[in-house]
C-alpha cells in the first residue's frame, strides 16, 4: 500500500526555492561550489560514473573533463576505478587539468565496514585511481555486510548483516581525516533520523549526504535537515533514473516525461533534463548527471543562463509522488538467501 504524502503548507513554500545553508553559493554560475563544513569547496555540478561500462568509462571521463566537469563521482563497487584512473592519468599528462583542479569523490562499500578494512579500502581506491588522496570519501550505504575481500565486493545474494556498528566505521573514517589522508568525509543514502543520530555522535561531522532526489521524490524534510546542519546534499539519480531504472528497478516513468516539466522546458528553450537539474541547483542541491554522450554532457552542464521562478519551482515540487526510482535505493537483493533473508525479495534495510 502506498503512503500518503502530506501537502506542504503554504507558509512553508519558501523551502522549495532552496533552504538557506551556510555553505551554499551566493549565486549559481558555472564553477559554483558549496563550501563544505570541512572548509573545502565542492563544485555544485558533477559527473557520475555509476553504470559506466568497462571500455567506455575512460573515454567518457576524459570527455567530461574536457566539457568542464571538475567534480567526479566515483565508487569502488562500480568496478571501473582503474579505468577512471587511466583517464585521469591522460588528463594530467596532457595538461587538460591538474589534480588540484578536480574534486574526486569515493565510496566505502557495504562489505568493507570493518575498522581495519576501512583504510585498506580507501587506499585501494586511491591506488586504482592513481591519486594520492580523495577530496571526499562517503559511506555508500548505512548497512554493513560480511567482508568478502576488497577485490570481491559483496552483492549477495547470500550477504549476512555485519557486526561493525556504523559509528565505529565512522571513527575509522575520522582517522583518515586526522591523518590527512582524505580531505572530507560523508555519507550516502542515510535517512533523516539515522543521520541526525550519527551527526550527534560524530566528532568530524558528515560533510555530505548523497541521496536520491528528483521531482518524483522531492524529500524536503531530509534535504532541508541536511542544509540546516551545513551537510551538503548531492543528488544521485537526479533525473529519476530514466529508462535504465525503469528496466532495472521496475520504476515509474521518468520525471522528464512529465507534461509539467516539458511545458516549462519549452517555455525556457531548454530540455526537460536541464529544467530538472536547475530545479535541484536552486534548492542548493549538487547534481551528478551521468552520460557517455559528449553532446549530452554539454547539455547537462548548460544550466547557468536561465532561472526558474518560484511558481515554476513549486510546480515541479508538486510532482512529488513520495516515490523512489531505486527503492530508496535499497540493496534488498543482496540478502536473497542466507540467515539474514527475511522476505521473498531479500531484506528491506529501511523497513
């Protein structure tokens, strides 16, 4: 059964235009950055590498860098960091960019949460990428599963819930900051109350929460909670996932197909994707669209010569279905078999 979503009170409509946050850029322009609680600046526009296939990702990352992307979203579990490293090496050697020009984001996978494994997992990502440090390292999901080796990330189907509390994993992440191995640390896919509990316990506060946000999954409470604590928000799946998520997750049609968004796009002389990305940016949310097409990369970056009115922002936010395109996302299928499988589809970690 679906959960009814309460209507946003009229008096709170300002929240849809972007909750005030200490680190948010004063104006949106190419190169705008969010000043993280760690003091480092993180570009509002990034390039995502999820589902970038081997043999494709090197060229795609090089094209993204040439197109002006400086924030690259990466993860060990994507299985493509070595090839991304080849792209970085070529970009550095050909002097397209220097390491200092880029903001590199990595993620700690669910099966690498043990305190002694965290620094090994971090170093593996750095080595694969051919860099000395990452700008930001995230806990990929708020769940630990049994370790199966750094070269064999555990996707299940027989994954078992791990024995390392999240806060212990975070202490190991904080140690990476203390040792100046990483500049900033954060989390991904954390719901509000878990994040608040985490924030209260953290010595080094999470600088970022990377979550699913798009017009069908607006998430004002979580987004605005984060911004109120100066936790930057990065939107993965910013366009609702499109056909890939419809296929993989049996998700609803993409927000880009919504008539309301198409109408605004037509009036602005922009694409539906550009309108959605601009809507997120005006909410002070960073975006990491992913495409392997140079033409689409350029379009996805062309977001700074138009603005959405308050009415247009609210019209898009009103499309909220309180519905994830990626089941929040939720690694249910990792628990299809074994002692921690609790229903036919696996185990819902957000239940």
